């Protein structure tokens, strides 16, 4: 019985965490709806004199996309005498030669090539070293898989009209949204972040984050906040909190788009997710205590904690899903009062709120209810299923981040599939060693399909929707992982 009580406790605690998380998301949705009508009011007076700007392009072994990146950077619409473009290259392969050849095509552009022979500090180290040689008052940053809008600088710089503004973040859009099922689902998730979360936080004056790329900083803000640190895997989130805690203001502009490529295969998605979730947990450990003790409004503290610990939702989903098996069995055997199990249904409000956030972002992004209604009918449940199927992988990352276990910065393989010249199996940067967690994902798929079968056999359908989504999610994650790791062999 003690073990049974333990399982029930895990289940209810997990569901309570999901409910609290969903309430935070619901509050962001409320402010997003208000922000939609007000965000045009942010002043953006054209500067009397355009300032000097440095554009930083951090790259590491990017054979497939670096030429596209350089071409896009060279087309930036800005006075040439005020623009410096840094290629911060940590590459150890032919990317070095490719960059040198490509730069010869643009003698009129002020490119500065900085090649490091070691990856000390990884991306944060490269940005920090580049900043020492940066001549610009403002620093724009684009990762290798981005294609900067030619008018990016003249669109963003006017929003630095106040000396207190330290960073402008723009909205990521997706070059290969329709490439595959996985890219559609990633776009579905990222759109919710860039519409609901970023707009919702920014509207109420809560802390937002620089997303690592597609944004522009005031150089003095970076330096005042302590420059780039490399003690977490998300140097962007870390610097964002250090800057805003010192009083710098951030502005998010969803109408300014920064196109980028989405990872098209599961192994690449997992490497990116691992870095984001673990780094977020590391930043939670680093900043949560300081945020709680600082003189900040309650809403700022509340959303800071929800933001910093949002990746912990994967631990909650994993524990809730596993413990639900025991709760189902106990209910079937009459060991738990049925009324108690039914009362727990109030926690389902959390899933409804979370689904609502994604629904609104989807329809807002499409700007048409009629044309997008059919798409959301299958994308929403499939997205939620795959998110649950990634719970084991991401929960491991979060636990490592919270417990202080360190790991190197693992890059996400890029493809440039839009060019039509690159095949998935031909990418030399693919990971081929399949982690043991992938096999456990396959095992969990079988376990939850077994629970679906038991639900029909015993005619106990209380957890049927939940277990069906888990079964389908773990199956899809396992199958696509298995195939993608095989591509790297």
C-alpha cells in the first residue's frame, strides 16, 4: 500500500505541476490577446544618424549552409561604412576553405574573418572573442541556418530609441515548414513561443529571452551584464536574465521576421531539444534564487519562475504518465475510491489551457480560421503526442541541468534542403550512435499500447485518451529516431 500511495502522490503532484504551468501559459495567452491591439504603439523613430553595427555570424563545420549565410549577410541594406560583419568560425573541416573562397566574392563588404583553433566556451566563447574586435555600437547575431532579411537592421534599430532598451528580438519563421511532418510539428511549437509566450511576457513587462539568433543587442548592454558566459548550454537565456535583472529593457517585434531552417530528422531535433532543455534548467539553477530575492513585481517573478523552469514540464509528464499506470490498476482493483479519481479530472483543465495556447497561435499565424481549421484538427493532437513522446529524452536533459552535470555544446546538424542539392543521408554531420534512451522509448511505446489494450479489455476508459497519445507519441519518436540515427552510418 505504501508503494501505491507513492504512485498516487507522484501522479497528483505531476498533474498539479502541469496545471500550474498551464495557468501561467493561460495568463500569457490573455496578455497576447491584449498585445495584439497595442504593440503598434511602441515608438520607433528613425535615427537622425545611423549607428555603427557589427553583425556576428557564429559557425562551426557548416558546409551546407555557410555560403547561403554569407550571401544573405552581404545583402544587408545598410551603409557600408557603418557595417562590420564578423564570421566567427570554429570549424575544423573544409568549411574554413569554403568561407575564405566565398568572402573573395565580396571585396566591397567589410567582412572580418575570425577563425579560432579551439572551441573554448563554444558559441559563447566565439561571441565573446568577436565582441572584443567589434566596432559596432549594436551587435546583431545570426546562426548558420538563418537567412537574414536584407532590411533587418533598418527595421530593428529604430526601436532602440530609448537608452534603456538593450535588445530587440524578432520572430523566427521557417524556410522548410512544409518539408515533412516533423518540420510542421516544430513550426507548430515554435510559433506558440514566438507569438504567445514572447508577446505575452513582453506586453506585461516580464522578462523575455534573446533566442540566440535573429536579434540585435546594444553592445553596452552585453558588457554591462557581464558579457557572454559559457557555464550553461543556453548562453542566450543566461545573458538575457543577467541584463534584465540589471534594469535593461527588451523589446520583441513579431512583425520583423527572421527566416531559418528547421531540423528535418529526429536525431537533429533531439540534439537541439537536449541543449535547449538542459540549458534552460542550468539557467534556472543559476538565476532562480537571485530573481526571488530581487525587488521585482510579483508578475515578473511568477513568469520568471515559469519561464526558467518550463522545461521541467517534461519531468512532470514522464512521472505522471508512468504513475498513471499504477493509478489505473488501483482504480480497477477498487483500491482507490472512484470519486477521488474522478475529482482528479479537474487537472485536465491544464491540458485544455495548453491546447488553447497552441490553437490560438496556429490560427493567428495562419490569419484564417477557415483555411487552417482542417490542419489544426490533426496537428494539435499529433503535436501533443510527440511532445509527450519526447518526455523521456528531455526529462534526462532537465535532470542533468538541475543536478549540475556538465556536457559539451552539441551543434544541431544543418541541411539547406531548400537548395535541392543535399540529401538527408548525405549529411556528414549526422549523429549515428543511438543512445540507450531510444530503446526505452520503444519499450514505453509497447507499455502504453498495452494499456490501451487493457482499457478495452476491462472496459475502463478513464486514461484511454492519455495512454493512446503516449503510445502513439513514443512510437513515432522511437521509429523516427531509429531511422535518423541510421542515416548517419
